[in-house]
C-alpha cells in the first residue's frame, strides 16, 4: 500500500474517543478506540469493543417505560412486564431499530462510522496539550488493526500535522496489517497476555505464536513498550512474569506497564446481554502488584503501574 492509497474520507468504526488520556503512551493524549477485536479476553473491561459491528447497549436506569423500543423491534425481542423492559438477547439481531427511537437513550447503539477528517477534528482540538506534555494520539481498541486501512490513514494524517502517534495492539493480526501501519507510528504499546500458548488460548481464545512473532518484528523497527494486563490466577505467576521479562529484554523493550485487573467493566456485560466471565475474581492487592513490579525491575527493566 502506497501513501497515495491514504484517504481522509475513509471511514472506520469507532466506539469511543477519550480526551486527556494519561495511560496510553507519553504525555497527554487523545485515545481513539476502534471497534472489533481478534481476541476474546475473559477479563475485557470494554466488551463493547469485541464485536466488529454496531450493537445495542442498554442503560436501564434511564428507561422511562414508554414502549417505543418494543413497538420498533421488528422481531419482537423486547417486551414490558410491570413497567420493566425485558430484552430477549438470544433473539436480538442488533438491527438497532430500538436504539433509533428511544427518547431517553436507555438503549443506545455502540460504534459510529467516522471519517479520518472527523476524528482529526477532535484530535487537533487538543494540540496545545500535546505540545506542552510531549503527548499525541493513541489508537486502541478492541484491536485497531482489524481496521488497518482506516488506522493507517488516521496515523498518516497525524504525521502530516506533526502529532505524535502511538499504536496499542495485541498484534494478533497478519503481519501485513502491522507493516502497512508502522510507517506512520512513533511508538507501539504491545499487549502480552501470557507467555504460554496454551494458557493464552484459555484466556483469550487463541494461542500466542503469531503475537510473539509479530512483537519481535515490531521491536526491530519501532520503539516498543510491553503492557501486561495483570489477571489473578491467570498470568500472575512468578514463572510467567519472569518469562515475560526475559522476552522483553530479548526484543529490547523500553518499558513494561502493569495493568492490574479491575471489575469496572463488569456492568457492561449485562448491558450487552452477556454473562461476565470473571465473576468473583478480585483485583490483585498492592503487595502482589509490588512483588511483581520488583521481579520485573530486577531484570533492569523500567516498570510502571497503569490503570
């Protein structure tokens, strides 16, 4: 793909744009969250990012029981009992008709198609913050590289405007998707979930061979930081932490960020009609986090605790 192929009018499916982000790369940043993911991590705190299509999400506290959603549903998946809305999620086909008519925004659709130009208007609005903090724009997800052309065009537009670019990726995509984007990327945040492929598959649905190979290739071309989502009982063993540190040293990472598990996304699963897979799992304690930080630091690696 040549630079001539970029298009400021190309569209991508975006589910959130977060301003004043402090955990997605250096400085103050605007993080663009792309919808769609090639993994299915059990602990995902943004489950609305996984599906590669637009989908409905409920906000029960906003519901005024007007019945418009039920009337609009073409397949009868919504009903009201004693003034309470009930959705048959197994029947729902995400046609979005209910979200279009809900006056209280108690049913919304997640994911909006935006052009590069539309996203850049939001990104450029905070240019002063980037310049004063050495920040910029980060593209995250989901997995941003399931929409490689749009992501490339967006990064290219940032590069042309002198805005620092960071890619947050799991790298579970064909190498060509990564290679076509890297030309316009200043820093890569590489997620490493687990060093054992069997455990990786249990937690995310896929093995880690492609991920580790792509991470090595990225590190040969770009600055790279590793991010570890710290999940109790999954990847917090000393053996796995040490193997991750050794991998980081081997590929020459600049930093490792620990992202301790939290339960803040649990309510989103119900709002999407799904069951939360990590029910009952508690966040790691401060002593556990500090012990892991020291283990990683003993390899001479810079370690930070993120959110």
